C-alpha cells in the first residue's frame, strides 16, 4: 500500500497493510561510475550504487560479455553467471541481506533459476535454505537446487499454490523470505545488468533494451538503473525498454494492448516452452506497465514456433540456452525493432 513504511533491517517481507511487494527507499546518484578502473571485476564494482556494498557472499557474479548476433542486435551472456542466469544478480543481494539479519532459516519459492540461485548463495553464506516447488517439478530441476544443500518442499498444486505456501511459511518467526518478487533488494541487484552494459559500451546504451518478462525483476531493475544513470548525468539519451512474453501466457502484453494500467485478472495458463516467464498474474504488473511506458517501449510476444526457430538459430551460432532465454531473440530477429540497435539477455544451459 502506498505510504506504508517498513524498516529495512527486519524480516518483514511484504506490506503489512496489503501484503503486496515492497519497494526500497534508496536513491543513489552513481557518480562513482565515472571512475571504475581498478575496481573488483564483478557486479560489486558498483557497490556505491547498491544498498549493500559488502561482497562477503560473492561468487564472482557479473561482468558478463556481449556478443553480436547481427549488425544491430547483441546478446549479453548471463548464462556465464555462477548458476547460469541473471537471477544471481538479485540472489546475491538477498543472501547478503539475510547474512546481516541472521535468520534461523531462509525460504524461497521457485522451481527454476531463482530457486537455484537462492540455494547457491545461501550455501555461500552458510544459511539453511528451503525452496518450495510445485509437485511434479522435473527431477533435474530438483537436483539443481539440492546440489547446494538446500531442502526442497514439494507442494501439491500449481506455481501460485506453491507461492502461497511459501508466503504462509515466511510468517514463521526467524524466517527470511528470499522472494525475488516481494523483496526489493533483488531489483537492486538486477539493475547491475544495465550498469555493465553502460560501462562496456563506453558510457552509452543501445536504442532499445529487450528483456523477457514474467514477474518483471530484470525489467524493473533495468528501469532503476536507467533512472539513476540519467539522474547522475551519465546518459544523454535513454533507451526504449521492451518487454517480451510468450504468446501462450501474456497477461501484461494483453493489458498493454488494451491500454490498461494494471491487470484485470490472471491469464489462462497454457503450455509454453518459455515456462520461466509464464506467470499468469505478476504481482508487480502495475510497475512493469508503468516502466515500459516511462521509457517509451512496448511489449512483444513470441509464438511457440518462433521460440523453437530462435532456439535452433542460436544453437547454430554456438549459443545453447534454455527455452525461456530465447524469447527475446525470437521476438526481435525478424526485425520488430526496425533499424534500432538492441541488446537481449541469454540465460541458462541448453
């Protein structure tokens, strides 16, 4: 609820008035980005622009390279992060915060990249971790989480039922809820994606940033970074911010097409190869739609045949990534952005 304030140094994980996600009252002006030489070669080189600047739980995350896909489109290879996805950028912030708060347990809910990332960084921080997943989650995904010593709690039902179970458990005393949706520290980590682009492109950004959107954590982090860079006078021109959804589950794209400021209800859940962004009712929908409008972008969707064709095309270029990660390339490879330059993220192991 707007105006409700919660101390940051507590285990409170949601707005006590409405149980919605929290935002962080932290507004740095990253002037230190002008002098980065000699700094640690990880996302912690931007520590002065982060709410937690102590890299005690770092696994060397960040500083992933750019490779060209076409003359105008490049890919940022976040599959070279420690657990293979951009979720490490946010998970390290959650683990660093949890380390300071000293909870008895950490819980998360995700059967994919976020769960694996939180498990890894909790292991690094020596924090006990339990990850809630839907019953029937693929065994290889459970193995990817358990390998870090985390416990897995399988919940009968769908992804939303799993999230509700985790939120109920998060209210237990001494529990830190490492939610990549509710906890705003996660977004503070994902904003480093844009800081790295800005640095590697010589203090500029492409005409468009194109990111996959399920719960919107990368997009909202990118929006934070753009505001901070602009406020510090480090960007003469702001890029457009484009969000990509799978055509099969695209509640935000439909709301955008209707000119709406928020969702009217959850989208139908249909099978899609891009399961990582198949979120029927993103909790930060209003913020996502507002950010895309603020930066003059739009929404793009990718059909299942387009996702498959993009996956095969990337593989022929030597890039084998997870199905969800091909969504942005699927949406732009046919020329949806015209002559504009763009960057897309690639995550996961093929």
